């Protein structure tokens, strides 16, 4: 995909244990910022991947080394006014929500800037691996806007005090701070990024595919349930796991290894 033609690139590799998709946001001339056309394409392609029974993992990244996703299109936002604001921000939410609804884990492969809508997309992924040169921020207040939609996930990851600092000042933080705050799971040197992502993919592929899908679904439920109902939902999920032969096969294999 050329730099002159922004788009969403999807690569699918098939392995013995299932398929791994890599989705790349390519608008590198503008720090991979998201405009309406890119967002519609993104949602359509992620939802299509979600319909695949063989899909095990999705890796989300940005083209080039400057940015993961540098935010939403300032060019569009500057002229959309009140009439277009709801449609535009609903598309941003759609990009985040399709990742959260995807039945398999999503790994954010973050190099460079993850700002505004880019950070909202990142926190909508299940796991985040960043390079040491990555930068994170929610700068909307600096251009007269609140941070919205999946910015609501940020306090759950880093706590209310740090979330207030990030969202109310609009200042950015570096990768080490993001790791210390719990905004990302791992930080590595740029040359090690793909290797670290592959390690995470291998760990996910080694687990039971039905179990991983069930775990992601259950954790999404936990976000909105009181503790007693979350525990009850977990009991149902474990019982439901035995609707396939996966527990018996993997438990037996584990016992055989011990013997």
C-alpha cells in the first residue's frame, strides 16, 4: 500500500493452530490519523475477520515508525461543526467497539504516537506492546474538545488520578511511564517489537481456542457486572467449556506430560 493511498491493510497467515491477522492502519503521511473513510473501512474489515471461525489472534498496528494511530482527522473535525460531530465520533467508537467485540484477543503493536482516538483504539485492544520511543496522550482538551467514547476505559487501566492527569492536562507520557501506570503490558526496544509480539501470539496460540474466546467474552461481561454476578457468569462459562472436547483433551495432555 503506497503512502499516497491511505487505507486499511489486512494480512492473514494460516498456522497449524489457526489464523493470525495483522491489520495495519496506513495513513503514514498524516501519522496514521483516522478519517471517516478509513474508519468505515477499518470497521468493515475487522468485523469480517471476526466472522472467521479459524481466527485466533488479531495484531493491530500503524504503518511506518512514526505513529501507531496519531488521532482522528483534525482536517475533518475542524469543519464538521455540530451536525457532523455525532456521526464522526460514533465512527471512532465503532472502531474501538469492533475490537472489543471481536471474539479473539487483539494485540496493539505500538510504535511512535498513540494519541487521542489512537489511544482510545489502543485501550480497546486486549493487550498492548509498545516500543521505548512510543508516546501516549489524550490531547483533545488542547483543541477545545473533551476526550470521549473509549477514553472511558482509561481510568479502569490506570486509576482515576492518573486518568485525570492525562485527560485534563492533555499532556503526553512516554513509554516507561505508560508501563509503570499500567497503560501498556510490555515495552521493548524498537528492534525487539516484532519478536515480543510473536512471543505473545505464540502464548495465545498455545492455549485452547475455545477457552480463549470464552475468556475474552467473560472478561467483557465482568466489566459491567457486580462481583457476585461476575462470579456466577464464570461458573456458567466453565460448565459451558465442556460442551466441546477441548477441556478433556488438554487436561489429559497435561496429565500425560506430568507422568
